[in-house]
C-alpha cells in the first residue's frame, strides 16, 4: 500500500512568521499524508499541535528551537514501507554552528551543499535524508541516498531571488521512494 509523508522545515513561528500558512495544512489534508516530518526550527510547539490534527508528527530540533530543548531529539531514524529515513536539521553540532554563523556574518552564507553534507553525516547508510536549515528546497540523489529538504513555508531563503514558500511530500511503495517539492 502506498505511503505519503508530508515534509516541512524551518517554520519559525512566531519568531519570523505569525502562523503556519493554511495552504500547508490544506495540502497535507488533501493528500491524506500518513505522517508529517518536521526537520527543525519550529520555534514553538504550537506548530506540532496544528500539524498533529492532520496526521502523526515526527519532529527534530533545529538551531532555533531553544524552547524545545529536551523535548525533541537532534536526529530521528524512521522506517516506512521498507524505506529507512533519517532526519537531521543540517547545522550540525553547536561547535560547528557557531563558526558557521561567524562566517555568515563576515562573508555571507556558505553553499547549500555544505549544510546538506553536514546533515548527511548524521544519516549515513539510510535511504533518505530529510533536512532543513537552508530554507532552500532540495530533491536529489547522492551515493544512492535521496537528499530531501522541503524548503520553508514561511521564510524562503533571501539569497535565492524569487524563491517561493515550499513544503514537500515523500511517496513510498514497495521499498521505493520519491520526493516532491510543492510550492505554496
């Protein structure tokens, strides 16, 4: 039986956006997602409550989730339809994040691939890596692993002109997986 997962990250509510866009909730409800994966930077647990009204939610902490310390893990490993999935936000450890933030302030952002590689290091050997942090959607295969970043439904990356808000869907059946980015 096919399984569809809703994927979301970098909602930043209420620190950068007031509410989760209704288009996100409508999409996940219309597609009848079996579960929702949130790849960090929720900022508040209110987002989890909203999403859980649609489907069960699996969430990890991002670098801005200080209020959720102790309530959410840094990394999750799941399995659906024979597909192994790892979620890691993408900023790595605090020892790595602080120098990266200093680099950002002095020289601008590092390449998006840098953060995806950081997250891949936390999901070695799995079929799918779900990550966030860059606010830029990604849906590609590297060394046999699907790397999937849904982007942000509230705060698209400002260094990518014209990038619309986005979320994602993972479709699984018979051990196969494909990703879909949905611009809202």
